[in-house]
C-alpha cells in the first residue's frame, strides 16, 4: 500500500506536466519548397547535371565510334593493332563505368552543400518561433503518424519569420 501511494505521488506531477506541454507542428517540406533560394539551387543542380550528361554522352560517342571503326577495320588489322584498339575500347568503357558513380556522388554532395544552409535557416526559424511562443515541442507532421488535435500549426509563423 505504501508503494502504491509513493507511485501515485510520483505519477501525479507527470500528469500536470503533460497538460502544460504546448505542442506545435511545422510542415517543413512546404516551407523548404517555398524558400526563394530553391530556384537558384535547382538551376545550379540542372546545370551540373547537364555538364555530367554532356561528358557522359561524349564518352559514349567516342566508345561507339571506336567500336564501329574497330568492327569495320578488324579484318585488315594486324593482331598487335587489334589488341591495342580493343584495349582502347575497354579503357573507354572502364572510364564510363567509373564516371557514373563518381558523377552521382558529386551531384549528391553538391546538392547537400547547397541545401544545408537553407535547412539551417529553416531550423533556426523553427527554433526561434518555438522559443517566442513557448512551445514545448515543434514537430514535423511528415515524421509522426499522429499529432494531437490540440497541437498548433506553426507553419505560417515560421514562414513569416523567414519572410516568405
């Protein structure tokens, strides 16, 4: 019985605390897409993708031309020249195979580099809005399956804080 009373005294303050918690939610994806910096980031990423696509297409064209030339002339080539041309073709193929993952990694790294300051700016605005309004928690609804109907939508407050 004594343990039950002690347990009740320990749980009682938690119930009071839970009632005082102010929960807000912010649609981060909506804010992220509305940021004015995103247009410039998308343009830079499109240019980078175009550069890599052009480079890959040049390698493919070189490979195709050398392969077609090889097939057309192989009967008139000596064995030594055949081996050298086959090695050139294989080298181009290996460069293409290595180029694709390196290009993908570079594109991802560049995107992360460009997006990071925007994410930090949004996070700072969310923190500031949370502190200004006394929210105990500010959550992203895309992360949680259920958000209380009592939670406050602070998306517009964050948008205002960012000037969008």
